[in-house]
């Protein structure tokens, strides 16, 4: 059965059985400097169980639960060699997939070639809609589960995530780690060499190619984040948190300094230009302060950046 059909069949059966919780949302677009961001209100988000990233939990008596080991078979779409593809139990976009390692691995570890192959194979097997792949890694990334899982979100009506605009506006050399003019915080992006992807064809080979590009981006991130902390006189401890976004044409990594602005928790989706809100007040707050200012408050400054001269963000 084609993956699209498998996803739909699993979604319908899990919904009927009460194993998948679908929440209806409302979406507003917010225009800033020519980019149309998507602001999605999910009031029910508050009802979702909050699972602390228990990797570094200080409460030794708390028994960490892992929803991916064992995983819920009613949410399983398909099995790959080393991964299982699950539906996101708390679903706001039908077909939101998790690509989870069969054996426990930490979410703070880098994605390896077999992870990337599994992500790419799954992304390229979804044909009904365009998709966005992402990975929230580390305590400030917005991840809630410590077991390694990449995610794939169908883009519904969109062809590309809003952040694509920053790639479109720039002439990039395929395969070269680059910074995107217009993004006011530390980030590294790369455009894929489409000829190479066509040549490599097999997901395993493409996975190897993408992992090489990703490793280059990560090296630049680690180097710059370490420099920033050395500059502050603070030793960098623990894993560097970051968000990774993957489309069919580019990849972007944004290292994270903070997880939240007030009550607004931001993960990779926020850096793709799509934000989820629990309340209208939070949504309105972002419209007031601006999308890029919100993202800037959660990230590191660009290397050699001038201090920001705009008005300070409101205290919360
Ligand atoms: P993150 O919050 O980025 O770590 O992603 C973890 C995702 O797993 C969240 O979006 C949750 O909605 C989802 N989730 C939580 N429990 C389960 C479960 N038992 N089965 C499938 N997905 C789950």
C-alpha cells in the first residue's frame, strides 16, 4: 500500500479507537517584511500532557516514561530497518509523522546517516502534500521527548514553509554552508545539489550526502556558540540545543539559547515560519512585538553583530 494511503488508514482507525487525539485549529497569516508567517491557535494544546525532557531530570525518583518504547501499535504507519514511522498522537495537522529509532538513542545526539535516510525516504514517499522535516535537539529546542525522533509535517495548503522566502531571495552555491541575508540571528543553511540527489537516487546514498551537509552546518554552529559563551566568560555545558529544518531543496539549523518567550514555547516549526499558540493573547503579543524579534530573543546573535538598537521587548 502507498504510504499516503497507509497514513490515512492508520489515522482513521486510531482516531476511531481514541488512540489519536485530533484538535481543530484556526490559522492566521501575519505579514512582516514581505514574508507571510502562519500563526496557529491551538487552545487545546494546554490539555496535552507535558512530558519534561527527562534526560537531565534532577528528580531521581521520577520514573521517566517513554511513549516511543514501546510505541503504540495503533499509531504505527510503517516500519523501516532501524526506525518506526508513527502518527503524532496529539495531532493538529493530519498526517504529522514521527520517525523514531527502534532502539533508544538520545534526542541530543546528532542525526546519523541511517536516521537521515529514514527521514528522506519517508518525506519523499508522501505525495499528497509537500512536507517539512524537522528535528528538535537539546533542552532549549522545544523537544518534549528524550528518545530520538525526527518529525515530518504535511504543509497542507502551502508549497513551502514561509522561511523558504529567505532562501529564494539569496543566490546560494549548492552544497555550501551559508548565512541568509535577512535572518537576524545565528543560523546556517545549505541548498541541496539537486543533480547530485538525482544521481544518488537511493535514500541511503542521499542520507549520506545530507548528513555530510548537516555535519558542516553543525560544525559552524558549535564553533560560533562556543565562541559566544567564551566571550561571555561562561563555559559551555551540556549539549548545544538547536532546531533543524529539512525541505526537498534546503536545510537550516538554528542554535537555541532560550526555549520560551514568556509562555510561548517555540520549536523547529517556529523557525520554519509557523507558530503554535495556546492562547489568543500570546498570538496577539507576537503580532505586536514582531515575528523576527520573537525568534531573535530565543537565539544567538550573528557573529560580529552590532548590538540590537530596537526597543527592548516588553517584560512578561
Ligand atoms: P517533541 O515535543 O518535539 O519532542 O515531539 C514529540 C511529539 O510526540 C509531540 O508532538 C507529541 O505530541 C508526540 N507524542 C507524545 N506522546 C506520543 C505517543 N504516545 N505516540 C505518538 N506521539 C506522541
